[in-house]
C-alpha cells in the first residue's frame, strides 16, 4: 500500500486518526489550525474520490461577501503546497474539484445564505472556519443537512465568549463522538518569524488583548471593560484559585433581582483583609422560593443578605414587596444597598477587587460577568457611552456592585471587618 506524508502540528494529529462526527479545534492566532484543516479537507476529498464517492466538501463561514472572504484561498494554497496531492485536483479561478469531478468544494457565507444550506446535497464533510460567531440557528439548520454516511463536521475558531453558540454546543455540552483540541502558536512547528515579531509586539504593547489573540483565551479585556486592569492583576497574582468555605466565618450574599431577567447571587466571606468570593448562583424565570431553597441547600451560615434598593417596591399582583416575600421564606438579616450612581458603585468595586480572591470553579460564571462588564457602545457615533451595556454580564456585575456599596458601608476598613453575633441567623 502506498503511503504519503502530510505535515500538520502534532497536537492536531489525533483529530484525524479516526473518524469523528465532530472535530473541534480552538486556539489563538498562528497555531496552524486553518491551514491544517484546509489541507485535511483536501485529503478527505482525495480519499472520497478514490473510493468512487460523489458529492461535496462544504466550507462555511459566518460572513462571506465574495470568494475572497471564504476559505477558498486557504484550501487552494494547502493543496498546491503538496505536489502529490495537487496532481489530483483541478483548481480554477473560482472552483476546486478533484480531477475526476466526483468531489467538489462549495464555499458559503452562512449569515446570508442560511436557508440555501438546507438545499445542499451529498455533503460528506462540512468545515466551519472562524466559527466563534456562528448562530445557534445556523447550527440547527446546517447539522441535519450533513447526513451522508460517515459524514463529519469540523469546527475551527478562536474563542471569544462562553455565551457563543459554538462554545455552548461543542464545549459546554460536548456531543458524543466529538473530539476537542486546543492549538496555539507554540504548537505550530512552522510558526513564522513575522508572526513571532507581532506576538512579541502584542505582548509588550497590548497585553490586555494578548491572551485572546495568541493563547486562545476568551476575549475579556476589551477597551470598554470596566475592570480590565483589576482582573489583569488578579490573574497575574493567581487570585482565581481554590477558595474553601471557612465554617467559622459567616457568609454574606449579594443579589441582583431580576423580574424578566436573570437573578444573580454572589457568596462572600470577609476574613481579615481578604474578601473571599466562594460561590455564585444565577438563574432566570424562577420564583423567589427557588432562590431561598438554593441558599438552604448550601452548607453556609448566613449573616447578611444584601439586596438592591428597589426590593421594597410592592408588586401589584401580591401587594407585597420582594423584601417581605424573602423574609417570609426565611431569608433574614436583609440589608438594602444604598441607591448610588452606577459610576460610584463601579468605583467601589474597583476599590475592593485588589483584596478579592475568587473560587475558580464555583464562581466561574460570576468571574466571567465581571470581566465582560463593559460600557455601552454607540455604533453611529463610534464612541463609548457613559453607561454600562445591559446584557448577560450586567446581572452578575450588578450583584457584585451591591456588595461593594452595601457591605463596605458597615466597616471601618477592610482590614478590620465588623464582628457579628452568629446566633440565630438565617
């Protein structure tokens, strides 16, 4: 049996050592992901052609206004770099197909052509490059279309947010028969000198974006993020770690109560000069008794529950305030956070973050909220507005802000937290 050599980064080899329904490769710039997957798409086309199969390799991106925006150039270059492979392909100005015509490549932008995807036939392989921003609807319509025997879906992307449909579908809820590989610049043995110079430049002059661009980290330190500098320091000082619950110290919760939005709860312990953030919970569409049960299910001794200033507003349906309803559910020792300007609350958060330690596992979602909390962007005027954006991150960030303005007012200094009588608390 004849053999042929294919050069791809070692870390990506396991993606192709056996057939998977889903192959996902994520990471930063310069990793060689796109070129490797373009090459392996061509190899797959060659294999299908040798097997006498007919059909297509579908290459999709979120946006494609023209062929120049697609993966066409990547696939073409990958084929031409391998002489033995190139002789099996017919490459024109706007097409790529095997010489026998059995297998051809289709390049498509999913944002504007989503409905047309359903009409595609005989898709043996679908490669989704730059897939971070693909919508959930795109996946729902595309995946059932890739239905040939032993067909596969390959996904390559640079992560930006845990809220992306790509993250939720393939990382958070990883499918069966799926392999996920992370590949970054150091994994690429052919990492070019020109990119090394750019990497060093970003490391020195744009450290806030470096991890996302080159290390495949989430896009958290953007220009409009309120706590970018603070979390850069928190990460550098390794203050996102395992933070255990200390049974001898009372727990303080701080809430952002949503009606149609999410309700978010942070759990704190103040130990000497340290503010230990030990837990976080978030949900939506649930009644207040749900959150009371969540508190009771945890092994904590609560000494204070800090709620937003509007918690005393009575609801038309019941005639009771949420303060009264929570009290009746056993949530005692409620403190109402003062009604301060949002900017003052953000300043208060910044003042306490240097003393905060976060549990990496239990507070992961809360950390994401704080890191992603950002100013609203005025697209028409190309400028940042003077108010926070109201999105998924704002609920957790508001809950943390209520702690900063509500609890700090009860202490002389963070080095001398007030003493509390723990007897009979909720």
